[in-house]
C-alpha cells in the first residue's frame, strides 16, 4: 500500500467528522495497514529480545 500524504489523511478525517461515510470507508484500510505494520514491528522486537 502506498504511503498517504498527511494532508490527505487530515482531509479524510475532516470529511468523516462532518459525517461523510465514504471518508470512513477510505481511511479504514489506511489505518488498518498502519496498525498491522506497528504490531509487526513490536512483535518482531519482542521475539528478538527473547532470543537474544
């Protein structure tokens, strides 16, 4: 997934805040992907710490 410009994320959040359901549909996969990346990084660090 391509990185999103911070301005586009802000714009989506503003539209969602104004009640635009398509903005929520657009931002959900972006946030999900970022959370998966963070969890993967954290899990990798935990495994590395246990092995080391």
